[in-house]
C-alpha cells in the first residue's frame, strides 16, 4: 500500500506542476496583452483629443458659415481633419496590418463637399472624438486607479482624516478591514484591465481601420506608382547583388583556381627532373586552393549568412559588432524570428552601416538598436563621428535604401556636420 500511495503522488506531481505552469503562462500572456492594449488606448486617446478639437472647430465653422466667418475657418478645419486622420493611420500602422490611405484630399470647401475621402474621414472623426475619446480616457484612468487602490495599504495612514479612500470617491478607511477592501478593489481594477482592455483597444481602432483605408472609389494611382518604384528598386538591388557576386567570383576565386591549375601543370613537368622545385610548386598550389576556398566561403556568406540560421538575428549582429573596428554596443529586443529575407536585409543593413562608420566617420563608438513589434522590425545605427553622411557621395546609403525599398520599408538618415549620425530603418515583417 505505501508503494501504491507513492506512485500516485508521483503521478499527480507532474500534472500539478504542468497545471501551475499553464496558469502562469496564461496570466503572463494576458498581462502582456493588457499592457499592449493600454499603450494602444493611450495613443488613441491622444489622437481622440485632436479629433475632438477638430470636430469642435468644424462645428463652429458650420454654425458661423451663415455670417461668413465659417467660410474662412473651413479650410483650416479641413487641413486639421486630414492631418489628424493621417496621424491615426500612422498609429494604426504601428499596431497591425498596413493601412493604405487614399491620395491627398482637398482642403477647399466646395471640392471637399463632394470628396468621398473627406466624407469618410469626417465620419471617422465623429466616432473617434466621442466613443474613441471615452475608451481612451478609460484606458488612461484604469491603470491609475489600479495603482492608487492596490498600493493604498502603504500610505493610508498618511492621508488626512475623512479623506476618501477609493479612487472612485467612495468610502473612508477607519481600520485595516477597510484598507484591505480598498486593496481588493485595486486587484479588481487589475482584473478588469487584463480582461477588457484588449477588446476596448480593438473597438477603439475599428472605425479607423474601416473608414480611413482607401475606399473602393478612391484613387490608388499614387500607391500604384509607389509600388512600381519599389519593384524597380528591388530589381535594381537584385541586379547589383548579382554583379557583386560575379565580380567576387571572377576577380578572386577564378584567378586563384587558374593559378592552382598553372602551378599543378608546372609541378607535373618538373617532378622528374627537379623534385624539390615540384614540391615547392605543389605547396604554392595548395595555398592558392585554400585561399580560393576561403573566398568562396566569403561569397557564400555574402549571399545569406549561415549565422542567421544558426544564432538568429541577435547573434548575427553581435558577431558584426565584435568584428567592427569601432567599439559597438548592441541592444536587441526582437524575440520572435522574422522571415529569412527580412532578417537578411536587417543584417546587411547593419553590416553596411558599420562598414561606413569604420571607413568614413572617424567615430570612437557606435550603437545598434533593434526593436520588434507591431508587425515591423525597427533598426537604429548611430555613431559619434564627424557626421555629414551623403547618399550621393558613395557612402553606401543608396545600397541600403535599395535593400529596404525591396521590402517596402523606410530609411531615415540624420547626419548633421559635426555629428552624430543616426540611421533609422523600419522593415515590415510581412515581407
């Protein structure tokens, strides 16, 4: 019987441990989702305040249009409308699939009255300035209430007599039982945050995703032109890469192999009459063959570095930093693996940037920062060098821009004379 009880306990132990781990994972995932949702709600609260101000301006313009003042206010109101809508598109693009906007909308009153884009943006403005503002305000207040009430036992004795104990303005704590009740209310706020804020964030973003995207009647000629230019840049970058590989093979590896062939032929002719000379030629041929193999490996690494597959992006970038002549700091927070093409582009962008720093900047230190999230990979490469980087001066920035354009990404270069230089890259991870 004791043996049987021991067996049952041993069987129950792993199951209990697995259950505990499963609950912990669920809580961690819910907490992470809640934090992301709060950040989205707070960002939406900012654009909702701007939308509310714009809505008031347009309403005043409409009311005063009868006396002529509103006609003068309307163009500025329309510019505000389009600006806030573009700001919201940018915010939504950081947190989900890319939102393709329409072309430029009119800012004059008469064309705007019949413009479908303006009507859709105005419909979004009303929703976001009301329901979106309310949801964003809740998203800002909920964590404040949770922190205030859950930490109430730490400071309740410092509060003046008769002061309200809870964040909702109800109740006065007279003893520890009341203090515990307030702390439990704080835990309730935390539960509400974890349970409701993801849905609130989706509800806040829904009108923007539905109304701010290009409608079926919108003119997409600008986007088509942009995609055409992107495809041309991608093809150009591909052709440039093929030419680089061809030059590396022709000027390096092929010449080494030709040297090996010539030395082997000469050694074969000398082996009978001069064995010592033939042995020297064979040694030189072996050395040339080893150099050819090293150059082939270098070319292969230039196509797709094996370190990306073996160690991931963080390990590959750490290797680049270690081999850089300028001391380089690496800070990577991108735990999820991206598509191989995206990681390879990020690797080559950093490699080219560090090469430029070592050759041209005169910097004493450099830094690489990588962040992942919202369906995008963001890179930042900086140095404290002399600055003045110019894309048209053969600094390699044109090649970096072409690589990024192949993924429909963006490149921003800030390099004033005297430094510092900062290169910021944003790559969509759906590529």
